[in-house]
């Protein structure tokens, strides 16, 4: 069964979500209209006097790549969603912009002067890819507050203690300054290498800090070049290159090189943003309570629920029992609002095409979700997806797995205006 349907009255006051069959009946009788497609919301055609809806708790399971969202009324899970962030896309865009500017500088062509020396970062500053995670979650909390009688917020305030830090509350930009920024390297290595010898896998013996690339041959003391080895393996390896030492064990070599470079990106992302998100949620004026990751896992295991982001969100905080009334969450993917770039460039950074000044073409803009019912030609059929407009009036529609090109605007009807997200169920 899909999510319960969000509802508001004629004065746009949120009401209790209703069962899909009830919403369908109201729509068929003309007592309600579709107000929003995503999330699906109906508006009652009259004002409800003193509705007093049962309060709903919004629960959040913030993640590095995906955040789980759940609306719980009492012990009933009515609505769920999984919000996929685009942090890596933002990071890639910033790196691309930086490389283009450096390329123009090296070619002695016109470029924008660097401004990093006359810019200061305010307290609590987060990298754009991390700030995006906070802002998108905050946006959806505010959006759901308009369509449901939210009376409180539960947030999983995860503490990633993978490094057994002396200061486990470290967050924000501190977490990014240097390799561990003065924390005990040995404790970090014990956790990273699971208290085993990296070469032979032996446990419960005295382990020594070992340079993967020998220090005698220019290896550094960076954490990414360190591992743990038992005395026997450490002596046997000596100053040999790891490729030479493990020439007969290619699988072990591949695992060690991969694990050595594996950053704790997910732990860092959540650890950096958790308090920023918590403080933003408090701005709503609603009571905000928190729960640990261990408690969430305990609740989910006790209730015998599968591990998904939205069900994890429903299990955040104190949960005695949970009746899951929906099995199909709304899948939300952050796509952004496009770019301000007036001129598109090729892979070398040279201008290749220009962007039209007007975003709207025949009443549509790139990013709108449309339904195209093609009645003639080679592409007869019905297509629902994200549209990319062209000044010729011949649009492209992105479906779940394919791209349909050359659909006339005459066949298109609007379903949902562009809001920076892509939806699926």
C-alpha cells in the first residue's frame, strides 16, 4: 500500500492524513481537489471548523547520501520518504569550476582573480556539499509542516565513534583539519584495521604500526600510509615495497591498498552536519528530541523490520510499538535548480553553445514533470518524466531508465512544477 494522503482544508490548515481510498472518494465526489502531486496532497473544498487533528511526529534518520523521513501518528507509520542528496555532485561541480579557472589562468587568458585571501568563514561553516544535506532536510521538514499537523521532531543524532576520539563531539570544520588533528593515531589504526594484522590477519597479539610504503624509501607518516602488523610480518617485510612483499598474494595486496585509502566520508559527513541540522530544527519552535543509532537499531530489530532509511527513521527515539500502514515510500532525489552558466563549454573549457535567456518555452521549463500522450508518429504512447525544453518546442523527457527525445510540446501536460527534486514511488 502507498503512503497515506496528506490533506489541508480550504484555509490551508493541515488535517490528519487520510487513507488513499478515502482521498479517492473525496476527489470523485468533488469534495476535494489535488493540491500537490509530490508529496501527494489534497485540499478540502471547505474550511473545517476546529479540526483538532491527532498530532504527528516527524522522524528523521540523517545520512551521508540518503536521509530517511517518516510521519508517525501515535504508533502508526502513515507516511515515509527517502531523500537522496547530491553532495557528491556539488563537490564535482566545484572541482570542475576550479580546474577551468586554473586552466584559464595557466593559459594567461581572462579569469576571475582568486578571492580566498580576503574571505573569512563564519563559525559553524560547512563545506557546500555538507551544507546541502542540512538545507535539503530542512526544506522538507518545512514543507511537511505545511501539509501535516506536526507537533514534534525526532532526529537520530548519530555518534560515529569509529575513531574512538578523545573528543567525540567534534564537528564542523574541525573534523576536516588534518589527519585526525592530533588524535591518537594508534587507536584510530586499531579500529580501521579491526585489530588484526593487515598481512596475515592474526588477532589477539601485539600489533606494531607499519609503513605500507617503507619510510626508508620515502614513505610518509600520513595515516593513509600506516597499517598494523604483527612482529613476524613486520620483520619479514622490512624495507620491501608492499608490491614486492605481497607479489604472491594479489588479493591481500588489493585489499590493503584499498582499505588504506578508504576515507571515512560517511562518518565525517554525518558527524559534521548533525549539530547544524539539530540547531536548524530547533528554529521551527517545535520540541526536538534525539536518539542514538544504537537505539534505532535496537527498535528496528525488536520490531522485526527490514533495514531501510525510512523505516530506520520511524524507529528513531523511544518506540514501544509500530504499526506500519504503508509499504511504499516516496523516493526523492535532489537534482538542483540547474546552473547560472550563460555559456556551455566543451571538455577543454571553450565555449560550445549558449543558453537561451528565457527559461520558459511554450509554458514549460527544464525540470518540470510532465505527462506526454503521443497519439501519432513513431513514438505513440504515454510518457511521464522530467522534461528538458528546447526553443524549437520539441522536448526531451527523462524516464526512469531511458530518455525519449523529440516530443512535441503539444502532447505535454504539466504534472508538477520544477522544485529541484525528482520523484518516484
